[in-house]
């Protein structure tokens, strides 16, 4: 069935869910209990069980002192100390990743109408791309700035896609510009956006075999929340397919290689990613006194062959582009969860470069998902004066404005903003069990779709809904 760093959490304990989650629960006959508008409770418990199994060694009596130490390092923005030891990494994964994973599961479900399983729009024909290219003096290929040829993908529009795109445009038009902003404002990194663009080689097509299914690159996602959430989301799609009346008689078994997840982070999260992968693919450990019914119902979150995962240790601001470009090229969904604002706070110019590299390398139809703390601002020095810019404004300016004028790409739009919300809440439902208290999460969300050559961002997009 192949279809389809510390947050600012709510300080209250997660025992007062939203009213929609207080609805009367009922069994749907599959062993799941659902409330209207809510994620299946048993699925959410499975997510927590994965962390409970994988992080069993960290969930001991000495966890709290380690957590407090990590929190202090994060507060001081000393990330090398916060993530510099295995003990700190395991404490972080046990403490913050479970509630994040539940929130990300809801987010993945929210954007699922836009998600494909690798059926992205086909790149422009070779002859059209050749017509756009010129040879620079050093013999390296770059794209002509002439008007690109028409680009069509042959797919019909999705009503949901059209509605959300219209809503996104309306929301974007209503966003207030930063104080003192005018169209001639030059933020560092935008003066001749991007000045480094002329020195970037066009990415070459990936020649290695690309696995089928959905390919996700989680930038800053080493702690495993995105990995477990994506596995749970795939499990949910299988469950929904089994309930589809039109699928009666069809197999709803999850296909092999349905999901491929790559977690990229500056710290060494490989051991934790591996342990979480193992816990996703095997049933939780039961008490020797468990009933026969409990043993029958005790299943893994995903079959072992359904998902592959790996961890890549890279500093995103000084990344090895030979490693990152193929990842960008082959990914259907690229995520930055509570990562982008930290990158901007460290270096605006290097973050702009990363986003530009992502724009150059990604294929038409690729989705770029950004989730971060609401109200995030980054300080930029402009003519010797420090100014604060909303993270969302910097991101929109980079993807929707600055990237249109690079010398390395065809002139025109390269991204379409299809979903945006300045503030959302994820609240934990009652009834979940985990060894330590978890927290609700407030966040902003922005989803972009990579456009094809000459594709109009205001036109109805391809049908991405299943």
C-alpha cells in the first residue's frame, strides 16, 4: 500500500485536550477507537510504545537531571554541549521526541492531500532544457534567463488543492511586512540574490536506482520524531485503505519499500535512529502475564520490509553538497521541523545558501514542509543596524521572490506556497500512557511545492490528493 531543536511547548500538562478530542469515542471495528476529528488513540499509543521500547535505558530514575542539563545547554544555545554525548541524545529523544512525533503525525495527515508516493511531475523534456542552457566561459553549464517554454504535467486540478492554494495566497497577501520594509529593502544575502548562484553547477540526474514509494528527507530530524511519525502515518494510510468501500477485495497489505526516510542532523543520532527503526518493526515487549487476546493484538507499527531509514550526520550550514544534492533530487517530501529558525539565528547568509541549493536540486512536485515555533524572528544586521525579521517573511522572500532572479535557474517562479498557518495547536488526548509527562505543542506551518519550468504558481496545480 504505497499510496498515498527544543520547541516552545505548552507549559500545562497535557490533560485538557481540545473539545474535538473530547467527543464520544467509538470502536470502528478494526481495534482502533476514534473520536470525530481525532487521530486514532491506539495509533498514538503505538507511537509512544515505540519510544518506550527504544528509549527504555534512558527512561530511568536519573533521566530528569540529564534533561535539565540538556535544557540549560539549549537555553544557552550551546548545541555542541547539548548534543555532545550519547547520554544527552538519549535523554532528548526520550523526553521531547514522543510528543513531537504525535504532533508530526497529525501534521503529516493534514498535508496528506498534497503528498505523493514518488509520482512527481515529470521534468521538462531534454530538448527543452537544452534550449535553455548556455555554456559559460569556464565551460560549466548554466541556464539561460530567457523566458522558459510552456510546462504542463498533463494532470487535472484537485479541488482541495485549488481551495488551499487560494487560501494560502489570501493569507500571504494579508501578511504585514516588517517595520520599515519597502520593495528596495536589501537584506544581507539578497543584494544580488544569490551572489553565489553563478558558481553552483547544475545538478546532474541521479543514475542509481531509486526505490519506489515515498521518500522523505528530514533536515534537522535526527532525534527520530519525524521517523516515527512518518511510519505511523503510513500505517494510518493502510488502515484507511482497508476501510475504503471501493477497495473491497483488494489487498491492503503495505507494500515493500513504501517509505524511505533519511534523518539529517549535525549530531550523531545514528544509534537512536537505528533503535527506533527496530522498535517500529517489531511488536512491543509484553508482560509474561499478558492475555492471549493482548498477544494477538500486539503487532508492530509497520512490517519490516515496508520502511527503510538512515541517519546522515551533516552540519546543514556547512554541508557536503555532494551528499546533499542527491538527497534533495530524490526526495518527495523535505521537512524542517523546529530547525529553520535556529539556522537563521546562526547565519542568515548560510541558510539562504542552503535554501538555494535545495531549490536548484529538487524536482518539480517536491514538497517542502517547514514547522517552527510561532512568532519566530531572526536578527539581521543591515547597514550596521540590527533588525528583526519574521522567519516566515525571510522564508517567503527566499523561495518566492529571491529565487526568481538567480542566474543559475530559469527566470520565473520556482515554488508555490500551498498551505500556511501562523499558529496551530496540537493537544494530547486523554488516555495515553508514557513513563513521563508529555506536553502539548504550538507551531506555525508552511508547505511549498516545487514548480516545473514555466509553471504558473497561480494556476491550479496537479492533483496530489489520493
